[in-house]
């Protein structure tokens, strides 16, 4: 197993921190920025900057709003160019149609304007029909907009089920009936924060090159053991999806504790003088 060839691999990172009518998710900006830094670094995929497409791009306040078509255009560009590996990441609100179909919300979409959102079946079409990459990886940190609690991103296991793509590994941020959490005031969303920590600091006892399943299991344990408890992510894989290499494992075992110093034994004095010794 080896890391993907950076010259033949691409990534599309999409994250919307603000919406016209849905709750803002400011931590999403940090999610995307840090993931971009990792994927373009030598300890991960070492992608050339032009192979890591970010939406919305860093820009001033007068920049045009990113639309559904902008997302699909970036995905098509990367999907048709990638030959070794393709990673697609989305963070923001997820919306479900009445028939349960997943849509990825862009700033001007909401549950009444699904036609403005990215229908996940369009994403799946690009991955299945137009992408010939050996490894295809999708990471969804998304929600349903109907969550009543500010700072939460509602999700369901239907996200993972609707996202299934043959030959691709899918990681989603929450399980059935659990909201995916974007804690107010935290640097990252709950799920992506643990994902980034695993890629940055490594996973104890894992392989020299971190595989998708090793990262997922570590993230899952961390979220399940957090207090207060965090939503539990899901994964789906086809073919060798569980074994896609993501990064060098930076974890190093702590040094063993120093052995306590043993007391130095005193020399044994034996009796001396005439007739004083034992026979």
C-alpha cells in the first residue's frame, strides 16, 4: 500500500459557513482550510495546489455566491482529470427531499428550494460515470436543515446509504436519528475536528500509512467516548475502499517509564583478626 500519486490525484473540498436562510456554520471555514493544508502537505497526499479545488474560494465580501453549478463544474473537472485517487469533501447543511433523496445545500438553497441544492445523485453520477480514478473517497459532514437546535447539523444514516458508490469509500458524520454537531465556539465541527486530529497527530497502533478504516474506527471511538457524547459516524466501502491510504501515521508511542533505581548493596564485612573468622 502507498499514498496516491499526487500528479494523478485530485480533491474537491466544499464547505459553506453561511446561508441565506439556514443557520450559519462558521466552523466549516476552518474545516476546509485545514483539510486543504493537510492534503497538499508531504505527510498526506502532497497534492499540487491546482489539484485541490476549494469552494467557495478565499475571496473578498463582493465575491459572487457559489451556486449548485459551480460545485458540479469543480467536481466534473476533478473527476475527469483524476487517474489514481479522487477525494470529495462536503461540509454544510444536508437536505432531504420528500422521497428521502439527499441534497447538499449551497448558500441560496433550503428545504423549499431543493432545486438550488446539489442533488447527491449528480455527485454519484460523476464518480461512477466520468471518474476513472482507482480510488474514490467521499467524506460528508452534512445535515438536514430541519434541526431545531441552533449549532446542530441534522443527519441520518440515509446519508451513507444514499451516498453509496461502487468502488468508493464513503464516510459520513452521523448515524440514524442523530444530529451531526457543529458546537458553537469550537474551531471545527465535531466530526471533522476528530478527522483532522487523526490525520495530524496519527492513530495509536495503526499502520505506518493510515488507511481509511483505521482513521474511521479511531474517529468513531473518540466521538463515542466524548463527554458530552458526540454523534457517531458511519462508513461504507466497496472493493478496496477500506484500504485507501490517507496520510503517514504521525503517532509515536510514549517512551517507557524509567525503571526505579535499585539500591546499591553494602559490602558484606566478614570477621577479621586471629581466630575471629568463621570456619
